[in-house]
C-alpha cells in the first residue's frame, strides 16, 4: 500500500487538495494521511469541514503577528515528528505557500519523495508575488513528481531540465493506480 501524506496550510491549498484527498481515500491501494499546518486557521478549517476531510495531524502554528521566519521555523520543527512517525512513501504539497515549501524541505531532509501539485507556474520575478514565487520555485527544485496544470507550466519546468515531469491528469492517474 502506498502511504501518501498531504500537507495543507491555507484555504486555497485545501480547496484544491481536498478533492484529490477524497479520491485517494476511495483507492484501496493508497493510505491517505492529512497534516494541517494551520497557516490560515479559521479559513482552512471552513474548507476542511465543507469537504469532510479526515485530518490526522494539526500543527496549529498560527500565532498573532507571526513573521515568515516564524512560520517557516515553526512548521519545520513541528512537521519533522509527523514524517518520522508516519514514514510516508510520498509527501504531497500544493502551490506556492510557505507551508508547501517548508513541508517539501522537511520531506527532503527525511529523504521522502515529494509531489508538487500545481508545479511550474512562474512570474520570473522573485519578489512578485512575494514570497509565493520563490516558494513555488524552491518547492519545484525539491520535488520528485510534478503535477503541472498547464502546457505553459510544463514548458517552464522543462526549461529548467527537471527530469521527472507529470502532467496533472497523468499524475492523478498514477496516484489512483
């Protein structure tokens, strides 16, 4: 059985990841594990509730007036024990959030393969949007599987000569088989 640990921190991530998680839950050859970081606590919980998503871990990192450094270090410290405890075969992250980048970095530190959902989107301006553009690029650099949503995203990844590239539909099919 393939154990896939999905990490979600924000409402936009949840909106796009919850349907994928629900599909993985239907597949008897996949054990789906969900970890919330709580980067956006209330907004995230609303979406999790709407989709009735089973949550295995909630790192609950949200603090008043937290900086990007605080978010980064808190996720990095707290998620390590989740990875050690679960020993997933794959960590799935989505998009361009600090949660996605840090979850990918922590998975890299544990030598766990990383799948990046919505990989390859680019503005080519590292400060716009900030910090999202660099979060996405760094996550792509750490990832092993790339779920590119568009032909342009695929082309952006190929420009960097990323060796393993899966289009969105192909990647979902891989996870479902």
